[in-house]
C-alpha cells in the first residue's frame, strides 16, 4: 500500500542547496559535530552528499580514515565495499515510508552504501520528521538517527535516536 498518514506530508520536489543550507543551520552544525565525534581511527566511511553531512568535514579528527563520497561510484561498485560506517542525509523520515529522497537514483546509491556498512547513521534535523519524499532508500530500523530534537517519540520505538541539542 501507499497510504500516507494525515500526520505526514509528501513532497516530490527538492529545494536547491542554497535554500536547504539556510534551514536549521545551528541544528545541522550540532548534528554534524556529534556525528564527526563517532569517527574512529581506521574507519572506512561512506559520506553522503547533503547540507548536514557536508558540515561534518570541519569537525573530523585528523586520524587514519578513508572516505568514499557519492561521486561517480556506481551502485554495483559500492556493493563491493565494506564500510565501517556511513553518514547519510535524508529529505524525509516517516513511520510509514522510512527514510526518503526525491531522486530515485540517489535512493539506489544511499541504499547500496547502507547495505555495505557495518553501522549507518542518518543526520537529520527535526524538520525532516513526518515528511515523505518520492523514493524510500531504507526502513527506520536500518540506521541510527542523529537529530537536534525529537518531537514525536514514536520514532524511538523503531530505531536508536541521539538528540544533540
């Protein structure tokens, strides 16, 4: 079924990077700083593109770490990697649809990277909850969420959530 709860809103259109960068900047910085603190010496990490994951870069420790980003890597190549962690952005988090993005190809890359990771983290400010976009890339139980604050406690029943503000 494709039912959407009345508490959730649907959007198939993605804001441009400048618009997204201006939303919840303090929250995104706190989320990124916490996420960067999870990086350990020797990690092999997939770092997703996004306004929150991008902020992680300034907080990353000077350690022996290897990063792969979602550049020209194809989905088949990503399946050959064994990441220790991946840090993903999302456009929506929903109890019914899981983690979503408006771009189907982006969803495939995100899904492949998460399947190849020992631990997956979704970096998302509070505005992403109860939002649904066109393509699901993972269900809630597939990743830990790092957010500024959680207003709907029901999400904590499905996955581990760290509030950083």
